C-alpha cells in the first residue's frame, strides 16, 4: 500500500533527525577516538578538506562550537559585550606614520546612536523636517552603528568608501555648490540689493562663535585651536557644504562632527528659527507688508554670476572655489543655451550627490566621534552660532527700518542664513501665521541667497587668515 503524503513527510523528518543525531555523536566522540595526538587531528576536518592541517583548531566545526559562534555573531551579544574596532589615522596623509590602535567601545553607545538615527528618520518623515537631508543621514547613522556589519569600516565598507570619495575632501561640496547655483534665482537680490545687508548681518553668528570657542577653552577645559575654532564657526552660516569645505582645509580631524552639526541644524531650521523670530519682533512688525519686487531682466541675471566671480578673483581668491562653482552653476542656468546641463545640475546630479553626501555625513555618527567632550562642545557651539546668526539678520532689519521710509518686515532677516530655500520658506510661513495675505517668500529670497554668498566669503576669510 503506497504511503500518504503526510506519512512520507514524517519518514523524511525521522531520517533527517537520525542523520543529525549521528553527526552530533560523531562530533563529540571523534576527538576521543582519534589515535593521532597531533594538533591537526582535533576535529577530523582535515580528513575531508585539504590544507586544514595548519589551522590548529581555529575553524572548529563541532556542534557546540558552531552554536557558540552563532550566538556571538548576533547583534544582541555584540550590544552587550561591545566590539573591538580599529581606529584609523586621523588624516589620510599621515596614515603611513600612524599606528592602528584597538579600541573597545561599549555596546550600549552604539544602541544609543541607532536610536538617534531612528529619531532623525522620524523627524524627517513624521514632522517633515527636510526629509531629503535627514532620511539619508538617519539611515547612515543606523547602518554605521550596526555591530558586525562593518559598513563604516575601511577600506571596503560602503559608507567608508562614500565618505573617503567625496565627503572627506572638497569634491561633493563643490558639486553641491554647482547644483545650488543652477537652482538659485538671484533675481530678488538684484531687484533689491540692500537685502545683502541682511545676509551679511547673519554672518554675525559665524564670528561670534570664535568668542564662544575661547570661552569654552577658558571655563570648560576644552583645548580647541584657532584653526578648529574657525572650522566650527562656519556652522553658524547653516551651510553644510561650506562647513565641510572649511573643516577639510583647517581642521580635518573635526570634519565628521562639524558636518553632522551643520547638516542637522540646516534640517532643523523650521524648529529652531520661529521661536527666535517671534521673540525679537513685535506684532506690528510681523504684519508689515512689502511691495512686489521689480522685474529683473535676463541680461542682469546672466551678468550677475560673472560679476560675482570677477569680484571674488580680485578681492578674495580663497573663496573662489565655492563662489566659482556657485557662479558656474548659475551662469549655466541663466545663459539659456545649455538647458540640458542646467537640468542635470539641478536635478539628477544634485539628487545623487545629496544622497551620497548625506549618507557620508550619517556614517560619521559613531560613538567614538560623537560621545566625547569636544564633539558635544561643537554641537552646542553650532546651535549658539545658528541662533545668533538668525538674530543678527532680524536685528539688522530693525536697524534698517530706523532709516528707511518703506519698512522691511524683520521676519525676512532670519533668512540671512544660507540654508536655501528653507530659511526663506520659514520666514514666509511665520508671516502667514499672522497675516494670511502677507506673502514674504520672494522678498525673503534676497537675504537668503546673499547669505550663501556671505558664508562663502566668511569661509574665504578664515582660509586666507588661518589656512
């Protein structure tokens, strides 16, 4: 009588169990029965696979050892016991002279960093805080802190390759500035040039941070150098690419945490700026309506990036890499004869580079870089710098109103930071909260784009002075 399907399955299961049982017994008794006392005969592996005679038991395939190794490879075990990781040389140019040290980082620190990564993703998706930046940064943070995955380990980890390829040097920041130029309309600034004063006043946060660094060295026991202070200060401009560029020139050992702080504050503009804006303006000032800007001709828009580049060449060459790529991207957009290049810069290329740059920034969110006194100091200083920059633009608008017949709504002063176009959108949003008919976006774009130029100039000043 033929066996039913269920009976066949039972028979197969019994046979498999018998084979496993025999394997288990053999693995336990084979060392005892082995007549050869040589070290190469401990597991009997060499009887099946050649060239295992020199392993000396390193690859023991006994069932007990197998189960033990599986347990040690789990994330739970690594989180409890931590994982030894090799610490690379601080700067690639000195890698040949540096020695690799073994460092044991507690597993709970990685768990905290993974939690921070999920929080960043939550803020991006649920709260809408610049998802184009925060989602890749959040996932980069999560992936680099998965013990045993090795995605941030050199030389072959994916996140390590991304960081070395373009984040740890000026390549990705230059491409980002080119894309920003192709996406930016300088028309509002050309139509109302005095808005450049608001962008310049917002750089107060950059220079104020230098004093903050000195105070931290004096009272909190930190030991920042003047080069590091200059690199940290650029965070006040809320410009991630510029922060990476300047830190690469002045303080490459701090590039990771500076980049993370700069991009985090850029993404959190909608959360940080509104309370400062409301605290420094009156209800009457928030209701000020501004006239529509005059039309700007195509000739003016085409000549502006060239004039900007010429002035940079003549007055501040160290800022030429940033201003030059910004001018290049904007000229390609405005000249109108290479539309394919313009669309590539502001769409495909910008999107690809943004993904890679954000993942590379997130890859630096590891405990050994973030959970230390100097890194926490940078994050605090960056927040203070950003707050002072926001306040500087608003206060300058209030000062200008003392001399202008046609008043400026001080809310647009907060757009003087170079987070384009996030800061301008925030100015417009806060204005609409008090008067739904008060559209400030185009007026706010003037100080916003001038802030990009102002931060690049501040970077050039630091590089020329300290570089």
